């Protein structure tokens, strides 16, 4: 038997109503905030992610699915959405549109990681990007959108964690302080963090190794090294969040895993779904557009993994949508009864009513069992003799009661 690739998933029909509910919720909520949908290719030039995400990140160094085409050009399955959106805006000449630009997407992404609950190699993501505003009110608005989506999905325990990782002006001083601090512990750090000490010491703060996490607890904090502008920006953000009634925790260990982040970074963390507890992560990336060849437009956005949202919804006891069930199912006996059922099912479907009838030749008893299994609201039992008499048996599948009805009156029961 051929199996699905490790780290991928089959989403079966009984699960898709929940996925559609989440997709509809994020689309509708984003639209209220003025966001429009963008769709980008599943794979891009490898250089886009190397430059946009950052050569020193785990994503680029270890996790990307990269391949050469027949002309020996290097392409990569997208590991995230932001770089593709920036490329699309630049290439399609949209950077001079009215600001701010507000875009959202629902995409699949690919990273070679160890599969576990809430983390897979092909994963599904809702993301937003806003370009054209460097003001902290933009940060607060973006966070508000994420907060509203999480609340609309019935996730009750997600807590907003925020931090500032500074800008190119103040980050070098902090980087030096981190290198000085972690160098004293270099022998105790994991192999990955020893490498990060040379390339991106901020990432050590986010390491999940218990030893590295314990060492990081006493590391210098970026918030103590912020320049005046970054400090004012962060203070204004906290004031705006408070004025909007959005609760938050300042978390110096939120750094995010991609090189393009500046100033504001944030995560919504659920305490009930295990190790992969971040249901939303994002931040500001003011230099990314310029880095990829476009104008110097500030940007901010976030991404939500759909599988983690589902885990958090279930852990919170959120009401989950069920598969659609027929309003009526026709159980038939005889060819004329089948013709009648098919014609009436067609009429009901035209009226927007989910109706069905037997098409596999089951016995009436088996048809009734099937109607119960698919949770039909009503079952209509009709044979050729009943058809000639102009009557049928209508069964209420919830109440368990049955009654004989005139065919001309039958539709009043469920139309």
C-alpha cells in the first residue's frame, strides 16, 4: 500500500466542516478590517526565501524543501507566506497603491521538521500582511484582528505575549550583550545554539532545550537596550492595547524565528495544547520590502496555523460544526417510486434544501438505517402502491414518530 508522506495529513469529510468554519471565520473577520485576499505560487525562487527569511534561520538552513527544475534553476516550496506577498506586490507594481495595503491569504506551507501534534511538514496557514504604516496604532490594529479571530473561534485560554526586538540602530548593542553573556555558557549550550551564538544570538532566547532555556532566563533583555524611538513605539503600543481592552503580557523571550522582524513581535499562546502552544505569531518587518528590491515600506503581519487553532478550539470546548445532514431522505420501493423520489429530490435541491434518496438498491430496512446514519431530519417511505394512492409515510427521525401524509401535503413538513 502506498502511504501519505510522513508529516502530511488527510483531512477527511467529517473534519472539513470545522476547517471550512475556521476559513470562513478568518475571511469574514479580515474583511471587516479592510483586508483583501491574495494568492501566490506554491513554490518560488530559492533566493526569495534565502534573502527574505534569512540565511541564518533554521528555516533556510535546515527546513526548506528545495529542488532544481530541468533547467537547473533552484526553487523552494514556500515555508511561509510573507516573502511571497512582498515579491508579488513589487513585481505587480502595487507598492504605489493607496496606503495601507492590507492583504490576507490561506495557504499550505512546507518545512522539513519533526512531525508532532500541532506541527507537520505540510501545514496550513492563515496570514495577514499590512504595508505602509510605521505607527504603533497599526500594530495595535493588527493584534486586534488576531485577537478577534481567536475569540470568534471560541478559544478561551490564549494569552497575548508581546515584546520589542528593536531596530537596526539599537539591536547591535543588544546583540553584543547577548554574545558576551552566552559566550560564558557556550560549553553548556546545545549544538544549535552554539551555532546561533555566531550567526543569530537572539534565537537562543527561543530555544526549547531545557538547559538553554534555563541559561536564557538571566540573559540581558532587549527592552533594556531599546533606542528612544523603539521605546516610545513600544510604550505607545501598550497604551493602545490597553485602550482597546486587549490584555497582554510583556515577554522578553518572544523573538520569533525569522530574520526580517523588527520592533514589535507577538504571540498568542494557549496553555492547553502542549508543547506547540503558539496559535498565532507575528510582528513588524519594516525593512523587508526594501531588502527584496522594493520601496522602503514598513510592514506588519501575523500567521495562524489551522491545525493548532483546531487543537486549541477542542481544548477550550468550543462548539464545533458538524457535517451537513439531509432535511429529508426518500426510502423507496419500486421503479415508479424511485422516479418520483428522484424528481422531488431535484426540486428540493433547486430550492436550496439538502435532500437525498436511495441510489444503490438497498432494502427499505437498510435505507432507514442509512437515513439514521447520515442524520436525516425526516425520512419519507414510499412505494409504487403508496404512489398510486397519493400517500406516503413520513418519519420524524429525531422524535421517532411516524404518520401517513398526503403527497400533496408532504412538502409542508420540511420546506
